[in-house]
């Protein structure tokens, strides 16, 4: 349907996944990778689902995977809020990542609306 590499939303979500990985590597050992792992998994699912949606041949299937990407963004935001509450991320990191997640979700909704 689309070449995902041409989509700004895919590039931004890929960059977000890299940023999340860097941030979670700084989480304390006491986390035992639980929140870090869940946050990384949700973040990496965003560009993966965008790519998979672009590989689908029907509009309905493509939208379904873009919705999965949006859901993964919401999940990542929830994990970030928990990490923030535990003081694993500072306010500036949280605001930057949540802002990027919000922007990605808006881009996904526009993409879904404008798919041919």
C-alpha cells in the first residue's frame, strides 16, 4: 500500500524507539527490566505496526495495524507515567517522550483518515 520508509510518522516513531531504549538503559537495577522491557516493547511496536500496515493490500487491514501502532503509543505513555512516578525518568525526559508520543498519535490519525 505504502512504502513505510517514506512516512514521517515511521521515522519519528523509529527515533522514539531509539530514545526510549537509551532512557530505559538508565533505569535502576531494582526494576529488574520489568518496566524498562514493557516500555521498550511498546515503543518498538509503534514503527513495526506502521511498517506492517503499509505492507497490507487492503485499506481496512492497513488501518487496523495503524490502530495497533496508536494503541502501542498509548501503552508506552502509560509505562512512562509509571516510570516517572517511580522516579526512573526525570520530568524533562517524560515531557519530551510523551510529547513525541502525542505527536505520533496525531500523525497516525491523519494517516488513517487520508489513506486511499
